[in-house]
C-alpha cells in the first residue's frame, strides 16, 4: 500500500509539505454538503454507505485536502446500546443515563458493533474513490465523551454527568461500552482506515487530576482491547479544552498522535511533545469567520511561524484546525488556507 503524507507524518518521518485535513471538513458550510442535504437527511448521509462516501469525498475533490474522513457521527454506539437516537437537527437520545434502572436498559458487548457495519461499508467505498496518495481517517468518540452524552445529552452539559463518576453509573456504562467501541474501531480499520481518531470533546470539562483518575484509565482499557484486535493501526487522540497537565497523564498509552486545539502555541507543543507524538492542529476555526482582509494576515502568521521551525520538528505535524470547521465559514476562506499552506511548503 502506498505510504501517504498522512501516514508518514503519523510516523514522524514526513519530509514534504505537511498533510492538511480539517475536522468537520464535510459539513454545513460546504455547498456540496448542502446539495446532498436537499434530498437526504443527516441520518441517510451517515447510514447509506454510497451517500456517506459521496459526502466524505466532496471536500477532498473541492479543496484537495490530503485526507478524507469517514462521514458519520460519534453517537451511533449509543444507539447500538439501545438509547435511541434522532436528529432534530441536533442529536436527541430517547433517554439519559441517570439511574441504575437506566443503566440496566443498556446493551453492550462486541457483537453490538455489527450495528455500525454501515461505517465499514462507507469507509470501503471512500477508500475506493480516493487517490492512493490521500489518507483515510476513521473515528469514534472517547469513552468519557460518550458517557457525558449518554448522561446529559451534550458535552456542554458535562456538569450534569459528573455525579455518575462516583455512584457507579460511569463504571457500569464503560463495562458495556468498551468491547463494543473497540470492535467498532476494528470495523473501520479493516475497511481501510489509515488512523482511528478518538474524539474526546468533553475531556476539557474536568480538571487534570480528575481526568487522570477517571478518563485515562478507561481510555487505556479501550486502547488495550483494540490493540488485542489490531496491533498496528495508529490512534490519534483529540481532547478539546485540555492542555499539558492533561496530556502528561497519557504517558505510556499506545497513542501515535495528539490533536491540539487552538488554545496552544503549536511550535511550543511540537517542541515539548513532538518526540513522542505526531501533532495535529491547530489554527483557530473562529478566525475563518473573519473578513478576508483580517483573516489572511493571521494565516500568514501561523504558517510562517510553522515554516520557521526546524524541519525535524515538522516531520510529525499534521496541519489543520484546532477544532471543526464552523457552520458559517466561507468556502473561500477554506480555499485560501489550503492555497497558502501549499505555497508556504511547496
């Protein structure tokens, strides 16, 4: 199989232009996505493999990103566990995890991962349509983030989920989740994912000590289960709102890459962590909403700072945003970022 710029960067040995992809690069800001939504709802775009592949390929064809990402949603494992899931337009679970009786309603185990077979089929179709030099990224939600959604309905309501960390709900939830999630990751890897991203968007809602005590051991358990199934597919871990005090708790976990949000200086992160991890990120997605005359100098400043780093430090840098593309982002600004990135690192 051809080594892509993405896989080389994940192995911290890429010497060419850094690969670039954006979280949510297929989404509501993009006219291609909007055209698909005229005749298919979000569930159909996710669950019908041909549509999911078409959705994933849109931004690759339009903007020439260096990787496609599985078009799906991180909450489908909760649906597989029996929580019910609709979108109106945001996600709505049929019930939330509040009591032991709610926990008893959940079903878990490796066999439940078969519910996500549509992801594997979408991944296979996407890989067939991608050029061989383009990467392909799979993803799942982190266990803590999935628990917060299960308990509170949104990572923005994380405080409502915190009592479960000490009354047994979190532990019981993970007992049912982890084999399901590890086999979900395996489905994607077998279907062609070059890397599996674990998206822990709720992780920054808790302090580093609680993170180390409650989140990291469960994450370690998940990755150990996955490694028994798949010894080689690399893991990219993204935790929104975290920083060095959190990341230092990850030492020893089989993680190849860290996704870094916009709150941190990328050069400093590469200098401190680049000998252990590939680093993904981290231009502020809010900047892409600015008028072009304000945005362009910010892109130049970001890219020129990265260009000035020693080439050795950049071998594991995967260029992107510090979170997902926002809904109102002008397509022209995405195009501008990618054009300038190519010019800087030609």
